[in-house]
C-alpha cells in the first residue's frame, strides 16, 4: 500500500503561484490509480477553485494569501482551498447553463467544480471550498452498482 | 501532469480562417488567449473556425474568452464555430452548454460547410 500524502501550502494571490500548487497536487495524485478522466477532473476543479480564491476571494491583493491543504491516498484525493476574502454564498451563484446566462463570459467555475468532483462543500462564511475525488468512484456509487 | 504549452495558430483559408488552439489553456493562459484572438477579430474574415482537435484542457477563464470572442465576432457579422473537440473538451462544452451557444462540429470541414 502506498503511503498517503498530505501537505499544506500557503501561496501568494497570483495565478502563477497557485499554479505551482496545482502541479504539486496533480503530481501527488498521479502516484495513485486515478484515471486520466479523474486527473482531468481534478485539474479542472483545482483551476476553478484557485482562480476563484485569487481573483474573487482575495481580489488579487498581494498582501492576502491562499491556503491549500490536500491529502491523497489509494481511495481518494481531498483538497481544501481557503482565501482571505469575505466569502460568498455558493447557493446564490446564478446557474450558468440557463439560457439567459449562456452568453455571459463569467460564472461557470462553481458549477464546473460541482460537476467534476465527487464531493464539494463550502464553509459557512464561503471562503473555503473542500472537494474530493474518489479513485474508483464514490463508495455509494459502487454499492448501488452491486 | 505538467501543463502542455499552449499555442494559437491562425491559418487563413479562402476568405476565412481556421484558428488552431493547441495544448493546455490553463490558469495562466487566459490573457494570452484573449490577446492572440484579437487579430483574428480585427482581420474581418468572412468566417472563422476554432479548431479544438489538439486542445487538451480548458477552464472557465478560457471558456469566458471563447464566449467573449464569439460575441465579438457575432457583432461584426462573422460566423464563428468550433470544430473537432476531444471527448474531454466536448464534455466540458456540453456540461456548460456552450455547444448550444456556439455552433460545434466534429471536423473543421463540417464547420466550414455548416458555418
């Protein structure tokens, strides 16, 4: 059994800085049995959450930090991304797939995170997202398939 | 899984252009993508097809650039379509329903005929 990996990274509010965290997390996940599709999903969700933290949460303020904690083992990857902004209510984000929102250039990040990760939750103040991807699908999915 | 280099190549064809998006349109590439597409709009082609056959990754920032580009082309009366997305990119387009906004075809030739 491969040893699990867990790490905490504190990053500046710059896209190139948080990109390094993304690469570190993907490198860690690649050491386990995630499929190519799962790695694509993790990469997409990470980019959405990191971009939200830098651009919306911290408003690119260089004095603010983005804290990324992740742990990965043979069953699943879990990542938390927290910014120092005021937070937001994810339930108030308009559905970008409604006809009236399709032509808007923004507003797809949270929807993509939810679509591509197995579990997604936000803290009450809305400045931290925690998301998980299971290596072989969610346990409840396997049970229902059986 | 280091990101692949991202490039945009413009191929004038007849009175239009096929624009090849290649590699990973990752977090730090949105500004480059916006700037690289600007001359396509300024050139006033009769039609434009974005060839996504070698686009391996795109996030919502990149999708936002595509939407803004589409609206810009629409405002000048230039038909824009997408062609050849890989299965993963096609899934992203379907998940976001952008394939309902921007005409999407399996191949560049079909896009040219359909556009």
